[in-house]
C-alpha cells in the first residue's frame, strides 16, 4: 500500500504540531508506522491522500453514526452556513436539539450545550460539587473523562496508549480529592464511601467503558452504584459522551435501566461537529448560571452549525428499526471476528453494546483496566497493520472502542471478516 504522501505530510506536521497531531492517539505511537492523512470520507469509507480506501470503524471516534458526509447533515450544515456560522446569541436550533435530548435521555430534564466532552465532564463535576457542597469524587481506573486536571488520575485512552504518567503539569492539589476504584468493583467503591463518609460529591463512570478498550459493566454494577450514591448522598454522574445515542437512543442508562443524576453527552449529539452537553434533574441544573450561582460559559456553546447537524442526526435515529439494524450488524461483525480468531487459534474476545464494540487479544475475560492491560498489545499492533493493509481502518490503540454506522452494509461487514481471516492467518505466522 502506497503511503508516500501521508509520510511526507506527517514529517512536515511533526515540525509544526507537537508529535505531528492535534490529539495523541492519532500519531500511531501505540501501533507504530505512518498515520494515514485523510482526504475525505463517504458512507462507511475513508480515503487517504495516497488514494487508499478504508472501511472505517473509528468514525471520528464515535460521532458519525450515520456515516461520513451524510447528505442530510451536509445539507443542514450548508444551509446554516449561508445564514451564519456563529452568533454568540440564542437560536431556536438550541431549543430544538435540547427538546430532542430531553425526550430521549431518561434522566435529563434540563440541558446545557458546550463544545467538547472534556468541557461537559469538567462542568458536570463542578455542578456535582456545587450541588452537594462536597469536594471528593470517585472515578474508575482506565475510564477517561476528558483532560481536565481532576480526571487525569489512572486515565485510559491516549494516556494508556502512550504509557504516560497521568500528566506533568497536573497539580497534586487538583487530584488530591480524586479517589479511584477498579471498574466493575462495587466492594471497592463502597469501601471508599465508608472511608470518606460525607465527603464524596460524585461517582463518575463510563457506564460502558470505551477508553480502556471496550469493557462491559457486570450485571448489578450500575444499579449498585446508584444504590451507593443514594445511600451516601452523592451524585451519580454518567459519562455518556461515547455511549449516548450510540448503544441505544436513550444511551446506556436506557439500555441498563439505571438513571444517573447528571449525564454528559458528546460525539453523536453534535452529528460530527464539535458539540457536547451536560444535563440532569431540574433541581440540579437550576444551579447553573444564569439560573443559579455555578458559573460556566462558552463562546461557541450551542453553535448553530453543530446544532443543525445534531438535529438531523437525532431525527434520523428516531426512524423505526434503526437501532435494531445497528445492533444486528455489530453482532454479526463481532461474532465473525471471534470465529475467525478461534479458527486461527488466537486468544481473542469481542463484545458489543448497540453499535459500540471492541476486542482484546486475551484468553481471560477483561472486566477492568488491570485485566485490559494484560492483553497482547504487540499482537494487536500486528493485527492493526495487517487489517490496514487490507483496507480496514481500526483505532490505532488497543485501549479504544470501535463503532459501526448505518452506512456499514452486510457486504461491508463480510469484507471486514474476510480481511480479518487473512490478517489472523498472517499474524499467526
């Protein structure tokens, strides 16, 4: 596969951008090799500057549930751009998208739009502290909630991929109130509550983990968190930046029947443009300025281009059979990959929730960050490149989730499984 143009652009970019990228995982440090510079996307496919085509399972790290350059989204963005790209003033679009979000997500009665998942989780944490009058939080090792200082403790995602410490520049005082437990371990969470009784403001969790690789919650884990938060007077914060509108229209909380107090959304809610949100019960959200004293603001919050794209996306997802189709395609893909790996004699497991999925080269069940790190990352790197050479674009890190869109047809999934069979045979040697 020719990658000369990508290699030249990457060499140039490294002179002017830290590491040659604007987000760390894109640099391929976890798998080696030359990052592909993308020229355009269409449906389920990405095209790079060397004119190579790839079946895309990254989908801009989750937002593109309708596929690349969806005609309805392109039309909505173009129409809005002709009217103006940003006003710094209220628009009807914001209320329209807010109503769609509130109707969809069980726990949300009011919502505030922001521009990124990090901004959403950072603001939600501030809100939880304002509401409870407490300072400490509990998060889970390997769960990534953006790069706000308080959350960069045993974070997953790019931090895990690069093998970095939590981050130089993060003050000890910023993380002194952050407590960490293993994902799926209710006993550890309860122990932290008992040791810090009356001090914990919130438990923050990805209800389906996507930043230590894809890891499902064990049965009873999410209801157990709800029970403990109620028992000890803490806020339950669901980071659904990745799972919102992805695993189900109402997010993971609708899928698992557990309502948090505050929910963070991103990715899909902006239809591929920079948008995110946090929302929750009215009594909590009324604390947000200007309704209340907890300050948070953003020049581009509620950007009309992003609101227009989000409205089209959510309305498309309301169509009958959409989630059944997404789930069925994702199941076929995961089962096909597992069967191919099993036939090749490789330790492998693949799981899914809705149209979100992932896999590990590991014989034992992966339930938390510690077990995820025992997976064979070297084997993953070889598989990644074998698939890339066969035109399948996966996340360049073992510690990221993958995604399927409505543009992924049965034929595309079959082609992916065929590529995996050849790739497994190659890496098996």
